[in-house]
């Protein structure tokens, strides 16, 4: 029996509506098997946080809001999707470049 080829598109199931989590920093690590993305929310710096970071050897600790392990095989597709979405974002929302002045 010959294996059948099935053409499927995977889409997120939005019925559960998981809560969105804000992150303004992402640390990336890798192993031979996967990439780990740790998304953090870095609060605005204040004097106390800066003093504590200096005492800790210059490291400011940010709370991890989500950590994802992504298989190595999935990374090229993820990078391509991010690049495409960034391109579309710039086309849609980025301000137009300033008009060129008169040539002298």
C-alpha cells in the first residue's frame, strides 16, 4: 500500500483564548536539539534596581514570563516568518522616509 500525501495547514485554536503575556526582552540559548527562548518583562530602571544590579556584578534580573523550547528543525521557518512579518509591519506602520531635499 502506497502512503498517502495529505496537505494540511496548521492554525492556532483560538477557542481557549490564552492570556497574552507582555515581554520586552528575550534571551536565546541552544542545545544540540533545540533553542530555548526565555521571554522577560524588564521593568523601568530605578536607582534601587541599578544599585542591586551593580552589586550583583552588573546583572539585572528580569522575571521570566514564558520559556519556549523550539526544535532546531523549526527554527528556519520561525526566522522566515518573523522576517516576513517584520517586512509587512514596516510597510504598514513605519513612517515614510523623509523627502529628499533639492540637489545642489
